[in-house]
């Protein structure tokens, strides 16, 4: 696992955080939902190896100082099977 991040105080009311990450996984079991003839099924699949890369952004801001804090974040991932 590799994660590199940056944290910046934008003002006395706002902090921004950005990080990128890279993960490798082995011997996973992945579940998926499938529809066949108007019936829903769950099917599990063995995944030998996979990799997930992505970026995560977060902003923390005081709307009312020391009373109301708002946190907003977004994570974008790019998963791939490596079999």
C-alpha cells in the first residue's frame, strides 16, 4: 500500500486535504449482482490479484466558528483485476 497526501490550512476557517493511493490485493472474493429472467442473483468470484488506485479530496470548514463544522469529501477509485 502506498499513500501520499497533502494537507493545507487555507484560512482560519478552512482546511483542505488531498491524497493519492495505490493498493495491491491478493486472494479476494468479489460479489456481484446479476439479473436473469427477472430474478436477481448474487454471484461470488475468486480474484487472484487486483489493484486499486485513486485520489481522495476533503475540505473541512467552520460555518460558525467553534460551533458548526462542515466536512465534505470525495474519493475517486480505479479498480482493476490483474489475473
